[in-house]
C-alpha cells in the first residue's frame, strides 16, 4: 500500500476517533523508559525572594495555601514536577493560618526555612523544625499556622498528578480554620515511633503511618551513626523512611529517603524507574543527571527523571532528602533499578 493510501485511510478513520497503533507502538511500548521529563534544579537562593514576594501579594487565608509550584520544565501548566508527583514551596507568615481541609491527595512537608510554624494532623499539632519530614495522609484533616515571628517556608510534595490521573479527587473544607487539638504534641511519635505500638493496634501494609512527623534531629543522628559503618558505592549512607508498624512506606503513594555523603564522596552511576525529587538539607555538591551537571547547596531542590543515570558528588559532608512514587511502582510490579559498576 502506498504511503498516500495510508494517509487517506488515517484521515477517514480519524472521523471515527480512531488511529493506527502501528504508527505509535514504539513510543507506547518502549524498550526502556524514555521519560519526557527534564532534569532540573531550583536554587533556593534564586527563588526565596519570589516566595517572600508572594507573601506581600496574597494572604494565606485568601490563597488557602500560599504556594509557588515547582513545575518540571517539560510539563509546564501541569502542576507536576514528575509525571506522578507535585512539589511546591509553601510560605506562612507570622500570625497566619492556612485553614483546615482534607483531600484524597497524600502530602509530605519538608521544612526548609524559618521557625515557629506548626502543622496539625488529625487533632495533633507538631512544631515544624528545619529538616523535619511531616506527612498528611489521604483524607486526614490538616491546617498550618505560624505562631512565631519569622516567615516559614517548607517544600510540599503531593501525589496530585496521580490522583488526577485516576480522576479520584475529593476535598472538603473544615468548619473551623484551625482544628481542635485532641491529643498533646508528641503523642503519635511516642505511641507509634519508639519501637513499640499500642497493644491492640494492627495495620494493613497499604495504610499510612500514624507517625506523622519524622524529626530531623533523629534522622540526622541515625545517618551519622550509620556513617561509622561501611558505605554503599551507589547510595552513600542511605535509609528509607517507613511506617514503623508495617515496614512499608509512610504513605502508600509516596516513598521518602534520606542519605549522607561524606565530603569528597562520589556515588557510582545509578538509575531507577521512579523519577525522584531531591532536597539538599546540609552541605553542598553536584549531581550529574543523565549527563547534565547541577551544583546544589542547602534548600536547593532537583529532580531526576526516570531511568536517567544519577551520580552525586559531595563537596562537604552532605545530607539529602528525596521522595518518589516508588511504593506505587513496587505495588504494581513496575519498579526497576540498575546499579551501574564504576
Ligand atoms: O498544605 O494542604 O502545596 O492541599 C497543595 C495542595 C499544599 C496543603 C499544596 C494542598 C496543600
């Protein structure tokens, strides 16, 4: 059949909203992931001024959430940093409240800048300290407030694009801006985060953790302690955050990790199918993402697309936080990684 005959055929079936698979099969079923995402880095020093300016243009109450969304350069207009995940920098000014709501989307916060804010989750407040990893599982009431005298900024990570993909989004506003505290601060961490559990408590692997704050002080101590032992050539000293009751990820859709790279250490190349968002909490260094070089410093955020080779180099002792959709891919039997020899 001539090419012209085929093109005419395609036009005729187009009217019936049909299209030939053979023209797109290679792209639909690739031999290996060919992510359209771009590697990208947001330098906190460059964007902090914009975040603060947003604080002069709109109140937290008016905005509901005053956030500048970090969009992957290849996905502009999609409110996505990867195909499945959203990230944004949220600002709350002294005296402000981001009102209570709940939604189908799961969220994490990584506190970056300023002191004096809190997040309340399901009746318990937690003070937000730099580096703390805080979660609000799907459909839990949450509100944020700032009782201090400094602007507070944190990184939000949500599964917004995933919930949108499933067309499964629901949300509700609370009756009060700030939810009533029904438990004292630290209660959940004491009950669920100390190698013990309430005697009659059991969870399915898909349920989120009751531990909704993973204090950075503990994470940091842990990373320093394991740094006295052997180092992994591809990861440095790296751990994943877990639901201590199940060993699964803290939330079913988002996995989170923390790693320490001693000064001068360079990881061997590594790739995995979960596009990953990294945040530098301490130190400085560089990331080679599929051959593109980025320098990072504290509070910088960068994104590594699926199946792109990553090499990390630490200029000084460095701590990185990261998150991805790995638990979803693992639940579906999709996740793959490759540790490339040096
Ligand atoms: O804090 O609840 O960045 O609902 C986007 C949506 C934060 C939040 C975001 C949200 C929130």
